[in-house]
C-alpha cells in the first residue's frame, strides 16, 4: 500500500493498481508529482502563528520562524520549529524540525477564515533539490528532522 497525502485529504491506494495503470487520474497525477514526475503539485499553505504551541496527541510543537531560502532561482518556504513529546506512552523528548511546504508561488496573498495568511506553494518532488535544501538547513539551522509537504 502507498499513502499519498494531498492537502487535507488522505488517499490510500494499492500499488499494484497504480503500477498497472488502473489508478484514477487524480491519484496518478498526485503520485507522479510526489515522486518528481508529471505535473507539479500546487497547494495552499496556511501560515501558523509563530511562537504559539500547537497541541498534538503526543505533545506540542511550536513553529518558531519561517525562512525563504533561495535555491535554483526560486524561493523555498521552510518553517523551523521545536517539538516536545511529553504525553506519549513510550517516552519523552524534544527536537528541532523543519517543515518544507515547497517553492513559493504566491506569498501571503490572502487570508483564510481564521485570519491566517495563505501562500501558494509548489511541492518539491525532485530528490536532488530536497537533499540540497536539507543540506542548507543542516548547515545553517542545525536541523536533522525534515518534512516535505
């Protein structure tokens, strides 16, 4: 099984159907975008308030700053934060993380119903680009946990 996440929907699709070309066009397009082929996947990114704890099932995470890294003539949106695991059944700890929504297409050009800024981003499917962004963040921010959206 392959799990493909797209904005707020989660699709779980049997890989054998995907490989045999029987996947619905929407799933195929999203899968191609995730692995770096086909059309680029565009999505809205809602900017969270920096410095505010967000409760999760195993603790909290706090987006601390947003960066726009320049890479290959494009700006890459990166959110640096701290996660604290303190309500999990299997232990506790904390770590820095980087969430990378993708290349900036539009920057904070509108607001959602909660008044938070919204940007449009293009996912980074290319592995070489992902590794380059990870290296920049490791060297400049001392981050070792990466999540590409």
